[in-house]
C-alpha cells in the first residue's frame, strides 16, 4: 500500500528548484559574513578552537561506494548544533545538488546568524573553503559523467519547534480522542465500585453489627440513642449516594460511558475466538494477518531504501536477482493489497445480504444509508486520529537530515486534509495526498459504495447482473493494460519507485484496482446464497490446488521476466499489468472456497489457528500505525542505513513489535468505542 517516496522527493526537488538570477543583486549580511569568516579563519589555524573543529567535522564528506548509491553526504546534525563559537552557534543546512544524472545532498555547518538565502550565496560564491579546497567538493569525474555541480536548493533545519494553529488543533483532537475513553474508564470504575459497596457492606455488616438485622434494618434493643442517631445519619447518607448513583446509571450518559470505557472496549480484543461477521470463515483471519505482515515487511524495506540507504544500487541488484525476495518488495509487489480488496468485497456483500435478510428481504434506502454509516464509523475515527497524530509528530519532532518526504507530507495535509475526510484522497495527484499510505482507505470505500448497486442488480435480474459485472471486469482490465502500454509503465519494483506515472495514473486509482474487490463481491454473494457445494470430488480439489499454487508462482516469476521498464509500448507488460491482480484474486478465492467446503487440509488448519484472531482484531490499527514508526525511525537517523538481509530483518521485527503494542492501545482507545456505540443507543 505504498507510494513511491522517491517520487515525492523528486517532486519536492523539482518544485523547490531555484532559477539562479544575477548574484550581484543578493548580498550576505555583515553579521553572517563576519561570523563565517571567523569560522573559516579558525579552521585554517595550526591549532583551531574546538567549536571550529566540530563544525568542520560536521560537514558531509564523500564516502565509499558512490557507484553503489552512496552519493548523499549527510554530515553530523547534532554535532553541528552543539558547536558554539564566540558570537554564534552551528546551524545545520542541506545543499541539494545535481551532477549529470546523480542527485544528492551535502550537509553543511554554518553560523546560525546566516539566513537560508545567505547560505545559498555562500555556496554559490565558493566562500566555504578549507585552504584552497572547497568544503563542498564535486563528486570525482571518475565516478560521474559530469564534473560540474548544479545547485537545486538549500534548506536549513530549524533548531526551534514552532507549531502553528493547525498543528495545535490536530494535537488537541488527538488528546480529546484519548482523554474521553480514559475519563469514561475512570467514571465506569467509580460507578461499579459504588454499586459493589452498596451491596457487599450491607450483607457483611448484618453479621458483624448487632444493631442490624438480616435485612440491614436497625435494632433498637440494647442500643443507645447516640448509636441509633449515628447509624440513621449514615444510612441516609448512603441512601442519598445510592439514589444518585442509580439515577446516573439509568440515564443515557452512563451507557455511553460504558461503551467508551476500557472495561468494555478491551473485551475480546485478545481473545482467540473468531469474530468474522456472520460467523464461520475463521481461516480469513490467517489470510488477513499474513497479508498485513507482507505489507509491513514491504514498507519496512521500501521506505529506507528510497530515502537513506547508502547502497541502493546494491540492494536493487540483490532483490532483482531472486524471487526469494518477494517479501522484501520485489516481484509483483503488494499483491497483499489485492488480497485485502478481495476480503473487503466478500465481507461487504455478506454483510449487506445479511442486513437485507434481517430487514424482511427489503433493500431500502434506509438500509443502504445504515450500510454506509457503519463503514464510515468503522474506518474514520482511527483514520482521522492517525492523520492528526502524524501531523502533530511531524511538526513537533526535531528531524534529522532525511526530513524531506515528511515535511512534504505535512504541507499536503495542511492543504488537502479534506480529501481524507471525504475519502477521496486517491483521486488527487500523488504528491498532494495527505498521509500517503491512507490512499487505500479512500479506494476501499469507493469500491465499498458499489456493493449495494451490484446486490440490487443481483436481486433484480441475474442476466443483468452478469452483464454488469462482466463489463466492469473487462473495463478495469482493459484500462490497466492501456494505461501501462501508453505510458510505458513498469510492473516490477524497484522500477516502479522511480516512475511518477505509475503511482499517479495507475497504482491508487479505482478504475485500475477495482477488479479484486468485484471478485470479492461475487465470492461473498456465492457463499451467502449457495445451496450446494461447488467442489464435489477430491480430484477437483486436487486440480484446483495445483492450479492455484501454480498461478501464484507464475505471477511472481513473470514479474522477474518483465522487470525492465519498457522503452516503448510493450504488449507483455500491458497484459501482465491488466491481468495479474485479477488472477491473484482468483487464486486467493480458490483458497477461500476450498477451505469453506472442507478441502483446505493443513492450509485451512494453519489459517484457522487461534493465534491469528487477536492479530486480526488489531489489523486495521496495525495498517494505519506501522508507517508512523517507520518514518519516525528514518526521519531521526543522522547517518544512512546499510542494506544487508540481517539489518532489514531486524528493522522489520522492530517495527512489527512496536506496531502490535501501540495498535492494541489505539484499538481499545479509539477504534472500538465507535464500533460499539450503536449498541448503547438501543
């Protein structure tokens, strides 16, 4: 479910490229020039002062393996900021450069008295020099075809955090959404304690206190007037408290508090009992969780490779060499997304048909409205919470040198937040999507909106239904193929990471990704309305499993055969792009049908393990949360990451553990209260 972060970076660079006008019109201020000269004079001394050594050492310098992709020179951000000169401190800036086809940045440390445009002038004028050597030397001609540097932009990272009104609003929304369930938890605990106190002490005191009979009423024999008066006063107080507690618990507020309390929302989340809507299909939990793990694994590899890997070309050669790297985003990447779309279509059709049966076989506008409202209530609270949380984190965190994709995301959110609210973000240009990984929620809801119409055609006339579904499958297949052919799109990552058109016109659009969801709707209708088994003989099951597994292997293998980006309209690439997602969905559909009809064998037993159930319960929160940890990790890095299989495995496992823990918290605090709220109103 990823967007090409490199695409965002290239768009940022293109949008921020400066036209270098007459340099005479721009001047460096007296203070900036004086402080810069002080620093440069100091580092050229035989025994320079410590601050100057630290500033010089913080400059980015060329490392080894430039040909393998190690062109960026980030330097040392924190060391630069820790340097304090006579009248200034160190300021970390980045200079984005281009040499031939190589784009890279160099981290530099300059006095904080210099503004960003003044730093640019210092670089353009060649002022930053150590002796006769530039502090920002070009890459050697032996490593690049072009020896002349071309400046793209200069950016200085601010030391201070200055959130604006929108950042404060987002953080306030997050605090409120967390505070409400915590407050509800406290009130619920107090009320339950009060109820227990009203019952238990009365029974206990009837045995221990001779002034009370079995029913808790006063005995006057042998009791002094003062004791009677004291007991009566205490009883009145307890009676008053009890009456207030009962009135509060019977009001409409208390059921709402119960719904939002952790005592209610935490129930069943970690249970191993299946919670598939409508019962049955416990094996869907395994399919859902394995697909989620594939996505997290892919994102854990994809994000750092694009932003801050020091051997990107080596990584690319490695993952292109073997289909074994299909879990690390080579091969037909993120087919797990199509599995999610398939499951979404299946469960949406099953849910709507179940609602129709409960409504005495009536597909009314009110029922359809309720169908949509339930879906919005299912996804939007946590979606908007994560959006606000991400905006708040991006605005408050002191980012490292690899900041650029996240700042771009923040700017997009401040402008296009409404697209996430209306679930249309995938219809925007890719570089305008707020919180890029949430494009899937918009796509899923747009596909979900077609379910009532298709179910209506199914109930109206089977011939019309077959014609409509057949036409939709043909349209989505042909559209994908034509777009791929005309725009010469790649079908294989990492090639797709550098193709802006791949994401802009193909990857996130409903007219190219609708096929698996439609197959899911057809599967859901079949499973809900079937009268006889589809698979009747063991040889049919054996043949089906052979075709299913072979098809999956072929889809992965063909991606490696077609891994090169076509230089001209390519029929094989177009056909593969148009068909491979539908074929993958059909293969997963077979697994579902075989498991449902008793021919799943050990695969069904594995997918139905109780281990998958609690993970499935928090899977939605896991999907929304895991990229936050990945971008935090990447954005806080000061040095590049070196690719090895073991490094990436540890990155994946670290992101996964953090995701599972925090996703459970977000599930019980934010997601589940709104799912359960409907029950409190009844």
